[in-house]
C-alpha cells in the first residue's frame, strides 16, 4: 500500500550532500597541495596532516564530551577546515602551533556557534588570524622554496607582498620588482608564502573544477578578483612608481586562495547572487585598502572576516522574490 507523506517545507530535494560537497572541494585543492609539496617538501605533508587530524579530533571531542551531541566529524567539514588552515600557514611552522590553530578554528570558530551551518566566521581564517596575532614571528617566517628536505631549519625570507610593503615610499616600485621573483615564478608558485597560496596556476585549476562541478558559482571569486584589479589598476595608472600593478596583486599573497576557497564558504557567505556580489566587492575594496594603506602587507583574511559579520544583514535585506508573490504593474 502506497502512503502519502505530507511534510513541512522546503520540499526541494537534491542529490548533493555535505560530505559530497566537502570532498569535492578537497579534490580541487589537490593541485595546490601538489605544487606546494614540490616547492616546500615533506614539511607541507607534516603541516597538513597535523592540521587535519587535529581538527577532526577536536570536533569529535567537543561534540561528544562538551556538547553531548552526536559527533559529525565524518561529514568532511572538519577535514576541509584542517586543509584550509594548513594552506594559510608557513611550511616551517612548529607542530604545536598548528595544533593550537586547529583548536581555535574548530573550538572557537565553529563549535562555539553550534557547529556546521551555524558559525558566523570562516573557521580556518579564525584559526589563522589567532595564530598571526599570537605568534607573529613564527607566522611571518617564510621558508624559501626548493629546500625539500628541511623543515624547522629551513632558510627563511620575506614574501613578495612584504618586500613590496617595506619598500613602498622608500624606493620606486620598478626597483622593488627587480628584487622579487618574476611573474612566471609567481604564477607557478616558486616564491615564499603560505603552503597553499603560492601557486596561482594550481588555484585557478581548482577554481575551474569547482565551477565545472557547480560546487560554487562565479559571483564571489570573480567579483573579488575584478574589484582588486580595478582599484589597484587605478592606483597603478595614477602613479606606477608608487603602486604595484594589478597582476602583482593577483599573483601574490592569499588573494586567490581567499577569493576561491574562504570567501565562498556556504555558511559564511550570502545566499543571493546580488548579496554575493556586494559582499565580494567590499572584500576586494578592504583587501586593497589594507594592502596599500594599512599596516599589514596582506589584507584578504581580515577583509573576509569583516564581511562575514555583515552576511546576516545581507541575507536579511537582500532576499529573492517569494514564489507566487503578486507583482504590481503600473
């Protein structure tokens, strides 16, 4: 006998699931992980493994023993948080600092708000910013590429963004650029930076995969990158010897990683396309303001967290038309 089941809305059904989406994003991160392993060696595997295992363990322990709920550590979200956190860290960061970052990312950034679906801020960025503020020396000691067998004792230096920031106002940009890797090296990842931010080509391959699989839409990443290009381009055209060109800003720092993976987080980004574009424009503007006029060489992490706080307002005031709503003409 067939039964008619009546349930409350929503009635839409989809083949997508949290694990499927999480693992889809992880697959897209493989090219960036591979390039980073090539340039920085075994330390990348150590950092990533410790971050992932710590995030999964902390989520399980907090849910089971503190929140007294059913653990959801197998849905893939904790693994993805661990990978993204690792991607924002230097490849020579001590393991104990990585563990602290994982605890803050999961315990403060995620579980404090009630777990997946309830957190206001991107958990990986919460962990990253906490470590950046708490351990500034360790978090800004970047290993030089192609020291594959070295970990803690690797030779370190400054990122291209840091070199540019230090030299701006003291010497022409053209002279600063002579001290930096060429654009081709920046594009393939042969420069100093966080584990997952160095290889633009790998991150763009990941973006293409995410768009192809319809895991994300173009609105947030493309709008962020376009906004940065427009505003840095204006500054560069006004005074090319005082400001770096847009291509430099696209290829350096965590802009691509943040725009593609952090800002597009389902939970902490707007639901509507119009909201996404507004959200992304402001992320791009704040990033440029911090990079060019602020105290820090990088601004994308702060820009995303700031705009995460405005997402509830964007969702409240920018809503799609309700199905069946009468539209008045004339």
